[in-house]
C-alpha cells in the first residue's frame, strides 16, 4: 500500500494545483471534486490500516482518519442544493475536516516516532499546517468564501504532501 499511498498523495497535489489555478471552476464544482478526492483518500487510509495490521502494528488513528474522511466525502457529495447556506456548510464542514485530518496526521506521526520511525517529522509538520489552515478558515469564513477554490487547493496539496510523507514512512517501520 506504500506505492498507492504515495500515488494518491501525488494525485491529491495535482487536484489541489487545479483548484489553485482555476478557483472559479473549483468553487462551482466544489462538492464533486472535494467529495471524490476525500473518498479516495479515506478509502486508502482504511485499506492501509486493514492490510498493514496483519503484518505489523499500526495506529488506530489512521483508521479513524479514514472513516472520518469517507463520511465527509459522502456528506459533501450528497449535498445537492445551491445557495449561501450550502456554501457556509461546506466551508465549515471542510474546516472541521482540515482540523481533524491535521490532528490525526499529527497523532499518527507521533505514533510513528514512538515506534522508532525516522521519517515522522514531515507528517507532523503537514498535520500542524492543516490545523492552522483550518483555524484560519474557522475564524475568517469570509476569507474562505472569497477564495474557497484556492484555500481548498492548498489544503488538498497539504493532504497530498502528508500522504506522501506517510507513504515514505511506511518503509522505515517495516
């Protein structure tokens, strides 16, 4: 699953760059783009946990993060009405996911450190950046509303970098 995790990180970075470069398109198709990316990432995290637990000890934080991510994807894709309320729900739901995902990555990275992995710090730093970005969105929702495509693009890029760091760390504890 190491290669899949790194490949999904690269895919997330590509989607994130597309959101940054084309924020208007990203905003008008936010539900589907975000939902698909989150669903794939969540399923991968769950799959990593299931396959890795048979050969070595893994953190339950990754399973929890995968489940939260899949639930978030389903909620966003199922949101079919348009308007201000939908946009604000997406902004705050995305903000919650960014913070939870960042915290999960930080806890999982610390877990890797405690297990003796050498490459844990980059995942921790990307998790911390996710938490800080989520706090920025929470306290300044107008900022997120004006630049939602760019903000989501940055968050997806951070998530992709975190996945790549996580995938790279898999070899250091095998």
